[in-house]
């Protein structure tokens, strides 16, 4: 007798929802063979029933009401592709878990904010909750950490987690154009949203980092503890100066267990990445994640971080796991056994930094900056260049420090805070070692 199909409801028929329908249509037969049974869409929902989505919806039941969609007796698993940390997506997720049904989602914002609550509900119900597509789109990095690297104690997880930022930074690098100009182009090409704030301010990368850190370190999701800085202050001049030193600038999400595994460091920040590092070669809208395991060594996961096809690929991989009977704890370790790690104090870290000042064009300013560095115990490795800033009448001064405590740099900037010579707040970027 043929195995019973896994029957799914699809909530959200936008970029990813459309991709899931196309993928299940094109690859249905091979997926059924690999999953051991067919995966069938039973019912769908979106806001506007009349909208042409370029896919044939006539085979599926339509439900306007998301609660009714989840409650349908012919639905085993709900696929949430609406988005947003709260609102209808969260209500649907809670309803699905409350009914003891499986949930697959691509929603990083919801998992970063409510993942623990939803995972606890899933475990209580013995139902699967899966979110591979929420981190780095089509890259199977959650599977990679949960399964492939499961035997390792991980020391660091870091990477390029936002394709929009990576597209903007690598295009600035290739063309010498400035941020605002490239952002506009990214919006026109569909690489950036009309409201790009979540991407360019680093929030989206922080959502993904918090999820990866939880999976990798067996800890509760601690999104509130992520230090976040975006790419909006990076200028073409910073990229040129980094290039001259043998570096590229990338928005890096970094998570590390510190102090014998008792503290968790999580930061999203533009960093100078040496050209010899694998992440420096990650261009355009691509994502990449590095995980360092105590037995595996350095693992690199790379691929498309967004888009209908790659993201649908991750969503359907989760459905295949569920069809095969995988209902393990969503975060690998049961919620009750996840560590509660205190936030590490970033200021106690050491490293090299790139500092850039935009200053008034008058004598003595450079001496003032270098005196503040000296007084704070920060040693300057190279003063990169002193040249005209983009805006008239101001000068750009950039430098790289020797290895030293982050606290020293913070102190130096504090000494300069009230200085009338600084036309704008300084930019501090870390060098990735
Ligand atoms: N796009 C990507 O490449 C990508 C990659 C990784 C993860 N994700 C995540 O995947 C999720 C979906 O992203 P997307 O890009 O596919 O978004 P999208 O294109 O904006 O689609 C969202 C869908 O949700 C529907 N929707 C909105 N409010 C609803 C409501 N109250 N009830 C029912 N349906 C509602 C919309 O309906 P209408 O079409 O009728 O307006 C639309 O079909 C998000 O969590 C996103 O973060 C996306």
C-alpha cells in the first residue's frame, strides 16, 4: 500500500510561497521517493485571493482565515511564509503548535523573538517545528550544525548573513560608488526592500545570528544580547582604504562562547576581512557561514541566502524530514536543557580596529586624535591616509590600531567625544583575524 501523503497548508504566497509551490510541482516525484511519501499541498492562504501569482492555485482549497487553515482536519503541517515577528505569523504559529500539528517557517524574526516559546509548545505537543529557511536561505546550515557537526564542541560561528548588505558592500568595492547610490540600485534590482532598514541596520543578520548561536552552542535564543551595527555609515573611502591594506569590508555576524562556555558573545558589525580569508571572496547577494569545531576544524557553508528557489529548497527539505518522521527538539536540545548564557562584555575583547574620523580641515586635529589614542593606551599600527572627505571642507583620517583591548579604543573615543574638531561621530570597524 502506498504511504499516506504528508498534507500541508501554505500560509503566504509571496516570493517564498510561490517558490514552494513551483518546487513541489517540478520535483514532486523525486521528493516523494526520498521522503518515502508524497508531500501534497491541501490548502493555501494569503491576503488577496484575486492576485495573479504566476502559479496554478486551482488545485488547492483557499482559506481566508488562518486559524481555520491550521485547524483543517486534512492538514498535517502548516508552512508559515507570511513574515513578521508578531502579528498573523505568530498567531498562526501558536495556533498550529496548540493543535499539536507540525510547523515549518522561514521567519527568522519570529524565531529570534519567540523561538523558545514555540519550541516549548512543539516539544510539549510532540510536534515538529522547523526553520532551516530562516537562516541563510538555501544554505543547509542549521542541518549542518545540528547534524553534520553534532559531535563537535563549537568555538565560533560567524559569517555573512545578509545578502542585501553583501551586495551593497561588494558593489561599492567593485565600482567605487557610494552607499546611497548603490542602495538605490539594489532596490531597483529587487536586492533590497523598499524599506531597507532591517537589512542595512543589521537587524536581519542579528536575527539569524541569534538562531545560529542557539543551535550551535546549545543555548537559548538571546536576540536581545546581540550587539548590532549596520552598514549605513560605510563610505566608498573606507572601502578604498581597506583595499589598500589588503582587506575587504563585510557585514559579519559573530558568535563565540567565552569564559569556559559560561558567556555568549554575539555581534553584528561591518569588519575588515583579509583578502586571503574565504569570506572575502563572498560577493553579491551570497551568504556564507563559518563554524569552527574542536574535531571538525573550520567548516564553510556557502550559497544563496535568499530568493524563491533557494529558500523554497530549505523549506521543502524541512518538510521531507517531517515526512520521514523527524520530530526531535527544534533546537536539538530540549528547551528545558538549553544553557542560559549571560552576555559577554564586548569591551573585554581584544583585537585590531580600523578607526575613521571626519574632521575639520585645520592644523592640530591629527595631533589631538593621536594624543587621545596615546592617553588611552591605544597603539597605532598605521595611519592610512589623510585626504579630502567627500564633503567639502572636511578631511578624512583613517588608522589601524595594533592588537589591544576594545576598551582602550572606546576610552580614546570618549576622550574625543566633545572635541569640536570631529565633524561626525567616528567609525570603528574590527579586523577579522
Ligand atoms: N524572500 C526571501 O528570499 C526570503 C529568504 C529567507 C527567508 N524569508 C522569509 O520568508 C517569509 C516570507 O517572505 P517573502 O519574501 O515570501 O514575503 P512576501 O513575498 O512579502 O510574501 C508574504 C506573503 O504573506 C501574505 N500575507 C501577509 N499578511 C497575511 C495575512 N494576514 N494572512 C495571510 N497571508 C498574509 C501575503 O499575501 P498577499 O500576497 O496577498 O499580499 C504574501 O503572499 C518571511 O518571514 C521572510 O523573512 C524570505
